[in-house]
């Protein structure tokens, strides 16, 4: 308000109605509790569109863990441009994880306090794959993966009561082999991202058993994918997303005990075989994705040492059916 407006209000004895400061974000009038991967998460926002999008992402999950609730606040602000914002730059300034695309699209996660503040423009929510990938989906995951679990870049399937982690780089075939196992009667836990629970003394992992995400090349292997939409990705290659529930013949589980770590090598030349894998190489591979406050990383290192008490193999293969059969023998015979 100007000086003249303040003077007028004083002379007319009208109650002062001071506006919010220009740097303040909008107040959050909407809220709901969700359970991504089973972990309690409170979402607050001023946007019905963001709340609706969150329901699409997380409503399928039910509460499984009694952890301190993750707090995610999403402020929608008015901004002039309608273009999709740029790819964010991520920086870790412990304990803050900072994700900055531009002045109107950024987030700050406090890994100690288990909170995330997100600012998004209307342009961002019009580009939903962008908003989901860079901001909304990862808001609780950065806390789940940094505070309550140890993330492992691996699929997870179960047969004969024994859990198998399928480890490998992007493109190694984790999703393809996980789904092939599920079609063959295995229990499906996750195709690409497993999370080992930090508490306890066991090797319990959880994941998203509600979908499988494939590269378009998987169409050649699985006829049931024909006709499904190829989803553009905000980062990485396009994918085909297949819901697993309800899907006849597919058994799902939200958690599994791990008995074997299997590193995939489907580009190996020579005879298909299952061979022993070096534990120190597995340790180095598993550690490289971890980040966060020193205390959290130390807890994750300890969790990985528990995981590394499982037997570790490398699966060298070119034939998918052979790979499923060989893993079946491993879970049945232990070798």
C-alpha cells in the first residue's frame, strides 16, 4: 500500500488490510495423506490440479511403515511463460538437497527434517511428465531413499520362497527379466528400483509392484505390450508402462527377503552361464548411488553389508527363457 492509501485508511478509520508481501508464496489450503511405497507422506498445496496428480501417483499404495511422516509442500505460482521449464540442476548442500530449474520452478528438501518445499509454475503443471519426474514423484523418494531405506538399482522377484535381486546398469535388462519371471509364475516385487529397509537385521526390500516400465524394444518379446502407449520421458528414453494390477497370472508382493544378488550381463559372448561375482565389486557398485548426511550414509553402508551376506552371482546370457530357467534352478537348488 502507498503512504496515501495508508493515510486514507487511518482518516476513515477503516481496518487496515495489508496484502501479503510480494516474496511470499501462496498459502496452502489443500492437503491429504498419501503412502508412496507404504511410507506416510503429508502433501499440502494451493492447487487442486497438483492434488489430483498426486492421487494418480500415490493412491494405489497403502500404509505399511510407521515412520515419521514426510512433509511435502507444493506452492503453485503464477508465471508468464507457458513453455516447459528447463531441466533442473541438483546440488547437495548437506542436509539440503536443492533442485533448481528456474526462478519459478525449484525445490528444497531438508534431509534431516524430512521435509520438501516445492515452487512450481502453471507451465510446469501443464507438462505433467516433467512435473512428475523432476519434482512431485521424487519429493518423497529422496527422503525414503535417504532416511528410511537404502536404494538399490535392481529388480526383485521371488521363487520357491527365495528373493532374487536383479542388478545392473540402465539397459541391462532388469525390467525385461523381472517381467519374464513374473509371467513364468514368480512373485513380482519391482522391476528397477528396490529399497532395502534400514531398520532390523534382515535383508528385507520393498518396491513398486504395481507397474513395470519397459523400453520400446520389449515389444518384440511380449506381445501383450502391443497397442500400449509409448510414454515420453522427461529424462531418459521413452518407455511403455504396464500396470500389474489387475493382471491375470501375475502374483505381486510389496516386500521380499533377499537370498541372492544376481548381476546381469546379457551382452556376454560365449556360453550362457551363472558364475560367482566378486563381493568387493558388488559393494562398490551398490555404494555409488548413495548420498545424504554422513549419519544416513553410514546407516546405509551398514545395510549394504547385511545385503552383501547374500550369495552373489553374475548371469551371463543371451536367451531370455534360459535366464528364467537358470534362476529357477538357483532358487530351487541353491546353486
